[in-house]
């Protein structure tokens, strides 16, 4: 079982990569977790996200079923919540209730690549065909689609620039 840990202020997020979806369901049942995040893709990989307060006063669990090949990525939001993305989906999860809750889900037009976390608590989800900017509640602020395969992107000052395989370049103010 692979293990990764991320520290975000008062939250500590840990992911445990498991061998199968069946192992995920069994482990979540043992731990008292009930939320399972999944995309519409065939699920062959499984992980558990453990969230606990820095003072260890509470611990909560969430399951993730995904296809890959990119492992789920996490970006801290605020107020006991975080972004989780994998396959072609982005989720906003809050840990402020007794059980983790998915408060927003966005299906992307292509495979998720990475997050760009912005100072105003919003996030840009970069995917294979472009990018989408989401506010801290999960609402879409803007979307840029390249209509071609993204080969690179970069952030300069207050803008993100996306470059496609056919040479198209699109910039968007952050």
C-alpha cells in the first residue's frame, strides 16, 4: 500500500493506494467511511483519502475509484475543504460535517492534468484539451478549450498560457 501525506495548515491529508476496488470498499467499511468518489471511467485503481486535524481531534475517510494513468491530485481550498481530481472529473470535498461531503463535481471534456491554485481561493483545473477556473464553491468562472491536444502550459504574472499540439496558443487572465 503506497502512502502520501500533505500538510495544509490545520489539515493533514493522506492517501493510501490500494490493490482493488473491493479492498477499498472493505477498508472504508472498517474505518466507518461512506463517501466514494468516482468518475464515469472504468475503475481499476483505488485509494483512500484520510483527513485529520493537526491536533488529531478528528479523522475522516473518503474513497476514490479511478482509471488512471494519472493518480488523483489534491489541492487545498479553505475551511476544511479540498479539491480532488482524477480521470476527467474535479470534486470539491468538505470535511466540516460528520462525514466528508462532495459539494461540487465538474466533468471535464478530457483527462485532468494538474491544478493551478490561485491566491483568491479559486483553482484552475488543466486538462488535455484546455483549462477551467473554479471558485471556492465549485462554480465555473471561465473555461478555455483548445480544440486540440494541450502540450504545455505556463503561468506568468497574472495569466495562464495554454499551447496546443497544432501551435495554437491561448492566454487567460487569472
